[in-house]
C-alpha cells in the first residue's frame, strides 16, 4: 500500500504529457531525456532528479512546481500554513505607500532584533513561526523606514523581505518568492548597500536554478559578483562573494558542466580559508563546512552519486550550523545514497533531515522524491518507513 497519495510525480508527468498530446518518445526528444527513463519515472520506478524535472518542465512549458506537485496544498492546509500566505503577499504590496497613520512603529533597535529573530527562526527550520510574524513586521518596518528615512531602517526592511522570500521558496510559492526578492532589491537600493545588491542577485539566481534556466542563472551570478566589487573589501563582502561562487557551482553542476562547477568550488574554498566559519553573516552559513556540503551537492547534480557519498565521509556539521542547511544536506545525501542502492543509508538521512528541520523537510521536493524512490523497496526497510510517509502526507 502506498503511504503517499496516488497522484505521485510520475502520474503528474504522464497526465501533463498526454494533455499536450506527446508520446514518451516525443517528450524525451524535447527534453533530452531517454524514453526508457521517462517510462520508469512515470511508473514511479526511477526517482526524478532536479535536472530531469527542469528538463521536462521546459519541454512541456510548465513551472517545475507543476512537475513536483508544489505547493503541497493539502498538507499546507492541515498545518495551517496556507492562511499565512495571503497576508505576506498583502504586506509586500504596500512598499511604496509611505507612512501608515494607523501604525505606531517601535524603535529601530526593536525592529532590528525582530528581523534577526525571524532570520534565526527560518535557519532553525521554524517556518511557521517566521511565516506567522513576517507580514505584520514588514508593514511596521515599511512605515518606519518611510517615516525615519535611515539606512538602518531600509536594511531592516530588506532583511524582512528576505525572510518573506525564504518562507515562500520553502513552501513552494515561486511567484511570491520572486515578488519578495524584487522588494529586497528595492530596499537595498534605498540603503545604497552593494553587498545586499549582490546577495539579491544570488537569491534571484537560485529561483532560475530551480526552474532549470541555467543560462539566466549564470548571468545573474556574474552580475552579483560584479555588484559586490562596488563594496568595500570586508568580511561581509567576502562571505557573500564566496556564497555566490557556491551557488554558481551548483548551477553548473545541475547543467552538467562539471569543469565550471569545480572551478567555482575551488574559488569558494580559497575564500573560505580567509573567512573561516561565518554561519551568521547574512545567515548564509558560509565557510569550509559549506564548501564541503556543496561538493556533495555538485557531485549529486552531476549524477556522480558514489563520489557524492565519498565526499560526505568525515564531514562533521558544526553544532551552531543552521538546522535548515543541515536538513537540506541530509536530503541531498539521501538522494545520492538511493541512487547507489544504499537504501538503509538513504532512509537514515531522510530521518536526519526530518529531525534537523521537520517543517522544512516535509515540504522539500528532494525529501518527497527520495521517499517515493524508496517506497518500492520498503519491505527491506525499517518499520518506521511507512510512518515517515504518513507524516509527509499527514493531510489524510
């Protein structure tokens, strides 16, 4: 018995393909994917990789979310997260209305502390907590920034816009994530902050990475690196520069350009040797640990699954590392282990992803795709396997 809903990814792909009157052969030719792979994916025998998901989405001219089933509306409803999306959208829409006469904004210090609290909540995997508070804080900080006109006020607002982006991206609302990014850029320009401008391009590139638009993503990372050159040579600039190179490495890996991916990893490693571990600089978790985590991710994107698992050997995640980043890493590693048929290891890392950041893991496409791949072999796994699936689809 399936522990996930019957409308799995393979079913969605087959339905979208038929709606477009495409055979498996024709879809494969459009996407650059073999017919046999599409057959196995539609039968839920072969797990869907992000690279193939993006290729199929481009071929059928739909968002990647349509392929992987995001947003997971039933689960969002049960977790009472769906009702938090509209207030965020409304808060993002008042950016240019000036001072709100009905809002008595608190001090800059209090608002700064609140913005940092939300950044910390997202990194701890507490998505619902951040989603619950960010809309009200954006409205308050918007009014305060217009009233006071200080650089710090615009930076606080930019931080809150970044949290809105994080929430939207993690819950599978790419249109809302893009809107939040546009607001972040606007606030960064108001604050005349080149570092934030560079980070905006990094986050913007990630949205194109998810959709498989690698050429545009590469152009954005190049623009981000150019923007950062306008800032003073500080720890902050070096950290964001290093993170941009890590993002570019994953972009190249997903495009199956291994040479470029490893060039970016090498540069990021050199920068990390200068910065040391800097997990709280813009909450990017940059440092040598993140470089090693990205090495695992790049090998996985290149379909070098054995190398990915080998690269993870001896990697210790620091105690103060963001739980959300740890959870993402465990999910990536679980995908690589599934590909080399280490079923027990793969499931163990899905469990670790859940333990680190349960709210994030539940809505993470890689977690769901890996679980679906393990499902056919669940008789070889622990009793807790089916209960994990019931947790993922707890809307039922």
